């Protein structure tokens, strides 16, 4: 729709358009810049060429995760990043724990709560953001995005593992652990 309007009614480049193009070159796709500026991708490419601007993305190895609204190193076929997948697993595990806890008798629940209160884990600090050197994203910003993703993944993996262990303890207290070996009848 924007391409048709821009092709039918080409308006001249304003100084603001040129400033935006210079600021966004290399940090946004040509299509995104064209849509925002009301130009065609060809017009954006031509203007960038005339201004000697590099429109190639500086960080092509990062992909945008729509679910968590962050730059990520990889997305699966459904478009979900590892962080979003871990969050979904944590939610499912928490629901299983709630079901298992609700099936405990009051005596089992009291004994279980007494042993659970002292449990905890140490967590590493989130990576510090890079010092701002310019208004546009840089390679330092990309490295920071990767570091934050690694930190989030490790943090959520620890949380998920803790929930799995908690579910195992709840099931053991209830006597319903599906992986426990059944006593041999004989």
C-alpha cells in the first residue's frame, strides 16, 4: 500500500527524512525504513547510495522474537526463541506442581511445606548494558543482546530444573511418582 502511494505520488526527501535515513541505515531493514518514511524500497536504496550510506544490517545474525519483543540469536519454526520456550515450559511445570500439591493430604502438605521452606538458589547478575556511544544500535548492542539472551536462558533453565525437582519431591511425598520403580509382587 505504501509502495503504491509512494510510486504514484513521489514527494521530495525532506531534511527530516534524510536525517532518519542516516540514523537508521544499517540498523533497520530497507523495507522497514521505506514503510516508515512513506517511500519505496528502491527510493530508499537510491537515496542511501547517493548519501554513501551502508544499508546492510550490521547484525544479521539476530532475529526479532515477536512473543517477548527482543532480539534473539535463533527462533524455531513457530517463531519462538529459547527464552519463550523455557517460559512456556516453566508455566506448564508450575501447573503440574499445583495439581500435585492439591492432591496431598493435609499431613503430607504440612510435612512437605516444612522441607520446602529452606530451599533456594543463587542467581548471577544480569549483564550490564553497553555504554551508549551513539543513538543507533551498534555491535556492542548486539553483543549485549546475545549476553542477555544467554543470561535469561541460563536463569530460566535453572528455574525450570528447580521446578522439575520440586514436582519430583511432591510426587514422592504423595507416592505418585510415575518414574518410581514399582515394588515387585511375589
